């Protein structure tokens, strides 16, 4: 159900994010009038998630809508905005929003210079680009940057209609905001993948099933308790256990060793700062971590 007025929406970049967000807004009652997607994947997403919506050129999409969603990769965003502005496809009073986590309003300056209302609207979620994502939108946080009453109101409408939670992010903090999300989500995937690799080497036939209860509890605890949720051999100062880990990893999965060492160092420093690990014990741990990494990179 629409929380504000019905809006005519166009989306440029029918990738995983754009197709899902626009489909969510369409389900809420907004009118998605056109989408731009050139790849086979984008055309398939338009046909599947936005049936009946025409696939058109970016300039034509921009001219046909009141709210233009730019859901292209970060490094393409400035060029797309500049091209649309230079071609006359963006007009005064139009709303232009992007879904980049890194960028704020400055990247939309060519549109703002023409009198468009600009805002940054980043969903803090990982997307498959399928209908599986739609039920995940309610409760999703959206990192929003907006600097005028009309764009603040538009952001509130969009987020409310998607059932999301609005998080205000200052313009000069966008990169920091995005780094926090990428470090937490993207690097988590790398970490879990490496952990499953170690378990496979140990003989576990279903590493995911072995890890799931442990990782679920660890994540839930960390989100509530922050670093106080830390447990394990580093916090306990079990030097010989860590040494055994390093030796086993170096033999079976040496590519995992640098990330293990980096995270173990960070864990040791955190444990020292909150008083759970004595500095002399931490120094010994750091020493064997450094030695292990030097052997692999030598």
C-alpha cells in the first residue's frame, strides 16, 4: 500500500538491485513505466520481475518518469548521470536517485545543476536479482543521503513503501558507511568459504551444516554484544592451539593463512584492549602469527 502519492518510476540498470527495488515499489502501487537493461540477464529480470514494463534506452526511460532510479555499478554512475544530463533527458523538478552505497549526492551534481531533486538510497542487503529478494525488503535498512525537504520526503515514502528502515548517512560519511557494510558482508562470505574449506580438509562431509549453528550463534551474539562476544583460543591466550592451527592451515590451505593471521591479530588486539588477554600473552601470539606468515611468503 502506497504511503505517499503514486509515482511514475523509471529504472536505468535492471541489474539485481534495480529490478528488485522497482518490482517492490510496483507491488506497493507505484507505476514503473520503463526500464533500461542491455544484457541478457537484465532483459530476463525485466521480463520476470517487471512483466509488461517496456525495456527502453536510458534517455527514453529518464524522459518518461518522475522518479529516476539509477542502479548501475558505482564506477559507471558519474558517466551515466553526465550522459543523461547532457542529452536533455533529465528535467527540472524530476527526482533522481541512485542506489550506490559509496556515493552520496555529489555524483548526481549534473542532474542537480539542471534543477532535479537528488538523493542517495542504498539498500543494505545482498541481492540475487530474483523474486526471492522481495520478501527480504521489509525490514531492510536503507542508507539515505538527502539535503532538501522534498528529497527527504521522497526517501521516506520509498523506504516506507518497501517496508524498510531508514538510516540517515551524512554526505561525507558515505564511504565509511559502505566500508562497514562491505567489510561485514562481503568479507564474511570469504571467511565462511575459507572455514568450509578447512572443514572439508578435516573430513567433514557437510561443512555448512557443521558451521551453521556455530556461526548463527556467533553472529547473533556479536550483533548484540559487539566485541564482548569474542570467544576462542586467541581470547584465552592458548598459544599452542593457535600454533597448531597455523601449522595445519599452512599444509592444507595455505591461501587461507593470510586472512587467519590478519583476523587473529585484530582479535588479539581487541582482547588486550578490553582486558581479557594479557599483553605479554598477546605478544607471544603475535610473534607466532608473524612467523607463520613469513614462512609462507618467504
